C-alpha cells in the first residue's frame, strides 16, 4: 500500500468513526468524557490525514525538497502528541506548547506545499517567494509567542501585518496562476499562427517552400528552413 492510499484509508476510517460517534451523541443524548476523548482522537487522526494528503502532490512532484516530507512527519507527530494531551487531560504545559509549535510548523509546510503547485510565469514568481518567506516568518513568530508569551502590543501588530500580507499573497497566487495559463495559451496560439500545417505521406527532407535541404525540427515538432526561414508542420494521415 502506497503512503497516499494509507493516508486515504486512515482518513475515511476516522471520518466513519466521527460520524458514528456524532449519531450516537444525538440519539442517546448521553455523551460522556470518554466519548469526547474518543471523538477528539478521531478528529485528530482525520486532521493529520487531511494535512498529509495536502502535501502529497508536492512530494510526488519533487517540489520544495524535503519540506513536504517534513510537513507530513510534523503533522503526524503533532496530532499524535495532541491525542496524548487529550487522554492526559492537558496536565503538562510544556507538552502543550510543543504540540502547538509542531502543528504551527506543520501548517506552514502544508501551506508552502499547496502554493508550490501553482504554475506562474517568471515575472510573477516573486509573489510566490514572498508567500514562502511570510509563512516562514509568521510561523516563527507564532512559535516564539507560544513559548515566550509576549505582552508587547508591537509584537502582535507585527504578526498582524505579516498575516495581512500573507493573506494578500495567498489570494493573488491563484489569480496569477490563471493569468499565466492564459498568457501561455495566447503564446501557443500565436506560435501556431506562424507556421503552416501540411499533410504528406512521409516526413520531408527538404524545405517545402524553397527546396533547400537545410531544415531542422524543433521541440514543438515544427520544421524551420535555415535558408528562407519558412516554418511548417507535417502531419501524416
């Protein structure tokens, strides 16, 4: 079983458990502490599965190096520790801070893995890179706040500014992705209008416009004559 299939199986199993517990709570009307802990455990498993699945596409495409793998590991570890906290009734303050820190970095890795799937033209790449940087800085500030508990309002204002900038970049990336696709389609249409399509029984060895033998075939399967600069594509029915 592949990691993706395993994550899907765990996710659907936890969803089924959540649904059963919810129905029991509605029908029986007696939802005790143990049932609440079981539900919280199942929700944690579901959340870990969802976050892991969100990072699998970037992992399979080899994007961002070890970030998706690290994010998956942090998600599993973070929600695993959260389950321990649930069953120990949150008695350890340092463990709660560790859980918050691990999940913060897991969410940051998941965010980066998702926006890495966007395909943008080089002139728009600075927005994606800015989103990476803002997410990293914000996660570090959040973890610092978890451990340091800063009371300074300036700290919170800085976090607010970074959050706003990150939200702006996040909203812009899908739009830039769509704009890049439109520009690519227009470029392809322009290139297609610059060559002539010809149907033949066999591939040509000479230019069909001037008869010169100096023709070359590029990556787009378009022939170009070095003499008259004619461009054409040949299709064999």
